[in-house]
C-alpha cells in the first residue's frame, strides 16, 4: 500500500518539476537525502527516482529559459574539475571495471545534480527552500530516532534507511550532526513561534538520536559542534549553560553500556577496530604515494589485489576516513580539488559574516554563514572516521553557501557604490588610479 501511495505521489509531483524547475530541485534533495523510496516496499524501492527528477527538472529549466542564464560561481568550476578528475582516475583505476564505473556513475549523477541546483539558486527564497528540504530530509530520522531512543531507554542503536549512504549508525549520526546547525538557522529565521518551538524540539530529539547512535566518532563530532556553536553565539554565558544542560541531559539519559562504549575512545590501543582503522589509513596513504596523480581509482582500497600491491595481506575494505578514502582512491590531484571545495565554502562563509554583520536586512545570510561553519566542522571531524567522501548532502551545503554569497554580494554592491558618491567624497574620474 505504501509503495502505491508513494508512486502516485511522485507521479503527481514529477510534472511540477517540468513546469516549475525549482520544485524539481527540492524533490531531488528530498529523494537524494532522505531516500523515502527506501522506506516503502515493492517496485517503488528500485525505480530510478533521482534520474527521473533530474531529467524533468532539466527539461523544465530549458523550456523556461532558466538554464540560459544559469548562476555560475567558483564551486561550479570546482565541481566540473572534480567530475573531470574522477573520470580520469576511473579510466586508470586498478579495481574491477564494472565496480569502478558503477561508483563513478553514481558520483557523476550527484555532481550533475549539484551543478543544476547551483544554476537555479538565484534568489534568497530558493536558498531558504533548499535548506528546509535538507533539514526535513535528515531531520526526519533525527526526530524519529530521538523518539525511538526515549521509547527504548536508549538501549538500542539508531539506524538509517537501508541501502543508502546513511544506513550505518555512524553515518547517520554524522548526517544528523551536520543538520543540527541548519535546524538552528531555520529556528533563528522563522517568524512563527510554533515553527521555532517545533524546530527546537526537533533539535533536542536529533541530539538524543546522535547520542543514541552509539557512534564514538559522532561523540567527537558532537564535541566539536558544541564548541563551535558556543564560539559563534552572541551570548556565550547563556549559550554555555543551554548547551551544557542539553548535552548533559542526553548523556545522562543513556544506559551504562553506552558509557562503556564511549570510554573505549581512550583505549584505542586495545580496540581492534581502532587499530585496524589506522592500518587502513596507512594502506590508503601508500596507495596514494604509489600513484600520486590518479590513486588506485574507485573501490581500490576494497580490492584484495590492489591492496596487496602496497600491503600484502592487509585488510581490504572501507577506509573509514574521508581524507584517506579520497587519497587512496583518487590521488593528490583530485584530493586537492575536493579539499578546495571545503576551503571555498569556509572562505565564502567568512566573507558572508563580515559583509552582513550589523545589517538586519541580511541577517538571514549572517545566520546561515555562522551555522554553515558549524556544519562544516561537524562533517570534517566526524568524517575523519567515516567513509563519507562523496556525500551529496555536504556538497549541497557548499553550493548553498556559494549561492548566499552571490546574493549578498549583489545586495551590498549598490550600497558600496552609493557610499563612494556621498557628499564629501568624489567618484573616481577617468585616468585616476584606484586602490
């Protein structure tokens, strides 16, 4: 029954993507991040919904002429560079060709979807809409996971939807951590009291769900999120008290076995999984050094023959680190492009904060930039222990930051031009040199 309802719903929404291309972008975010088709049964689980939405949105963008004036920024070029790089590394990959190209095609679809998303993020309302889609998609699992933890006393782990990138409890915890600051952004910018209260409750439940994931990496990420949230707050004393109460309450709620698992962080020398993770990182580093320009290609560190090239008999499986996964699979060139995307996002966020501080009409961008920085930190810290290098949700956040910077730059440019011609100042004259 659920699959029939889902198929009928999508059949009604897909035509909207043709007539209103940005509706297609919101649908793409919903399907890609939340994976609702994995929560139903039957044929609906396996249909290529993301491809159908992308095609409908692209057709609509072309027909409506929106695609003839796309928004292009540095992130667009970095995404194109990344697509070029992963194609080259796939051609030269050492792994099984069918597996390599399957992963290449999956990442390629993500990048193309992101480029189309970036092209259509042409106004504040659309940026806000994408953030809402992101929060709803992951927040659903946060709220559901928090309620589940309360009902079970925190005795069971919180898991994500099957056959998705966030199925694993560790990956889901990282996703919820990245989403928490975005929830706070929406809470800060929502006009209605009920919405603000609802988002505050959702944040509390999501925090509990993160803790109930039993993920040690998420605990470290949570510590980083709390620290940056406190640092970014305007009232540090009040924020410290609120964050301490929320975090203490969530940890106190958990049963003794949760504390036992978290305490093992300090005993990594005796933890088999932690020790093996260090070995896996070392293997990926060796693969990158052996072929610094192209790495071993997609799935290289998972392949026994590939791993034996640098570490005979070493473990051949998931690397569990965004940094070493990229290095081992793609080499240093692609790693530089991938890292450049994050650095560009951080740069734009900082520029946004500086350009919008003290400007009430641009408070939305100010809050978005501050909370986006927290989300980036959450991804980088928790991702250090996870295989989430190609996560479309995080890349979408970087695209959103770039779109926000474009809007703010256009908004502040007229004011700067007016300031240069105020009484008592002279506009530059032809032949003058200006700094």
